[in-house]
């Protein structure tokens, strides 16, 4: 087999990867265990969790391989918790939008650009929706294609949308329709805020769904915050600011507080975590508690 020259770094064996870690001052107490981890979690993925543990290429004193793996493990569990909340928000927002549009414009009113702010954005949404429907294997989609000639009322179409599509659709609703949803379902929150929040949550949700790192990550679309919430935030680009605004999407106090206890238990379990790197202030629990 002919090998084509290229500029990419040569691949490393698991043993060579450990040698790199050790050459940079990382303490590896159990090499066999570390090797087993590197056969399941890539070296490249783990190095993303080392950024706060070293100065340049050299690890800080007493940093162990286990410290790195604990950060990875914490991040994995945090992502799972976040996905619980985003699922609830996604399903409820689908319902709120479909009820609002069907009651105001009828079941097929979402198909008409005049019922939205921007006709180009509406056209892009319809194209994306059609592609999603065509690729769908869901029985209910096939049923509507065969029985109703592919006409999908809004309450059916919304069930096939992604969180990103929901976010874009909401932002393109007329101002009065966005504000109506905020008034009816979220205690009078202006649609302007909800649109910003959905964008931030959609971005976070997609990162979690694709196993991206949340710990020590700067998010490119921080949510627009209420004036009263701004002093509670130490860095609006960290995940805490998005978790804070998710609270407003869960009107049921018990549901939110039950989830909050899971979050508290996770942080207690990983007490060594530097909470500032996920944007959590010292009084984070009181800030999030309903």
C-alpha cells in the first residue's frame, strides 16, 4: 500500500500517549488503568480537560491522570443532566408554538410567509422542514404523506422539528405571537428574551447531544439576561448563565427543584471541580432555587 506524505502528526500508541503525559509532568499512579481509559476515551478528547491543570505544556504540581479523568467524568454527567431539562423545554415549546399558530392562523397557517416577520427566513424553515420530513422514518409522517398528500398541520410538523429549527421559527414569529407565548406560558416574559434564550439553549443542547465539552468552555451565544440576574453571573459565556435562564422555562417549581437537587448532588460528588470554570458563583444554589 502506498503511503502518501502529509503534514499531519504521526499517530501514537497508547503507551506513547502516556509517555507524552509523563514528559509533561503528569503523575500516573496506575498505568494499566490509564491505558484502559485511553482505549475507550481518546487522548485528544482528554487533553481538552487539561487546559486548566497546566502552565504551557507542563502540568501543575501533583496533577494526576485520575484528576483529568474525573473532569471528563463530571462533564459527561453534567451533559446528561442538561439534556434532561432541554428535552422538557423542547417538547413544551413545540406545543406552545403549535397551539399559538393553529389558534390564530389555523393548522396550515405556518406555511404562509405573511404570518411571520421575515419571508426569507420562513422559506428557509419550510425547506429545512421538508427535508426533515422526507428523511423521516416515523410512521405518523408516512401516514400523512399517504392519506393527506403530504399536508402536515402545525401540530404534526412541530413533532419532527429539531431544537435549532424551533429556535429559528420562534425568532421569526411576529412580535405579538412571541409575546403571547411569553405571557400565556411563562408568566409574562417578553418574546425578545425567549428568542435569545432558545438560541443559547439550542447551542448548549447540540453540544451535549454530540458529546462536546461543557466544562471550561466559552459559549458563543450567551443569553440576554434580565437586569436583576446580571449581578449573579460571573461569566455569561460559561454554562451557568444558560442553566439560569432554563429555570424560567420550567414553571413547575417541584420539577425544577428536583432537578436542582440532582445538580447539587453531582457537584458535591465532584467537590474538587473549579466551579468558576463553569461559571457557578459561590451562592449558585440559592440563585437557581425556586
